[in-house]
């Protein structure tokens, strides 16, 4: 299988840049010579999502208001990596502690995926935290009105088709983490 050649960037300008996002408008020439102008891309700091499972086989979840969705959402503990985070495991441990007050004896990187290869230049790292237990107070930032909820893993999985979790970026990480620990099969069933 051959790769398609990269696009040629003819010009680039910053539309918005702050601590949260860097929006760039590029003028590009694709492999067939078509000019795409503007073509917007978004650079965020990398994100971490934590699949934290307690010794009682509960998933540590957070419920919080999400302004983009204009409502509350049940999600995995997650956040952006800070500049001081040396790797996704450090960022995941910090986010888990800040958002939920939980910690785990060992963390394992499960995946590093693109949130959207069409427009995003960052990665979302999914980290597994087995045997997560309460370890101290939370430290919520402005805009984080979080309630911590413990959900039996079976209830989470059975509720996903009914819309229990709306954050699309949570699901691949959750499924890959459960597959990594032998709790979910990704085998294709015969027709």
C-alpha cells in the first residue's frame, strides 16, 4: 500500500493562539494540484484520558457540565498535559488525582491516538490505572464542577449503546484498555 504525498503548504497564518489552542489557516496544494485556502488546523496540548478501575471492578468516572454540549456528561477523568508533565503517565496520574482524588499503584500507557486526523495536530493518550483507590482531596480548576462517580464496569459497558457516555474520545481508549487486560474481546465474530 503506497502513501499519498504530503500537501505543500504555500502560506500559513495564525488565526488564534492562546494557552488552550492554536488555530492555523494554511493555503495548501494537495497531491493533485488543487488549492485549499484556507485549510484550518488546531494545535492543542496533548490530552490524557484515564481508565481507572477500582479493586471492586468499578470504573472511576467524572460527571461535569460541558459547555460545548450545553449539558452534563459522564466521562473518564481526563485533561490536557501540562508543560511540566514529562510523559503521558505523569499527566494521567496528575489528572486522576486532581479530578477524582484517586491514585493507582501503577499506570500503563494503552494508546496514543489522533483525536481527528483531518484537523488536529495533538494526541490523546489513554492510560490504564488498575487498583485505583481514594488517595486525597481533589483539586478542581476553574470550570471544573466535577462529581466523582464509581460505576460497575458491566453497567458502563451495557449503558454505552444507550448514550451513557457521550465523549467519543473516551470510548476507543476504554475499549482498548479493557482489551489489554483481557476483559473485552476485539475478535470479529463469524457471520
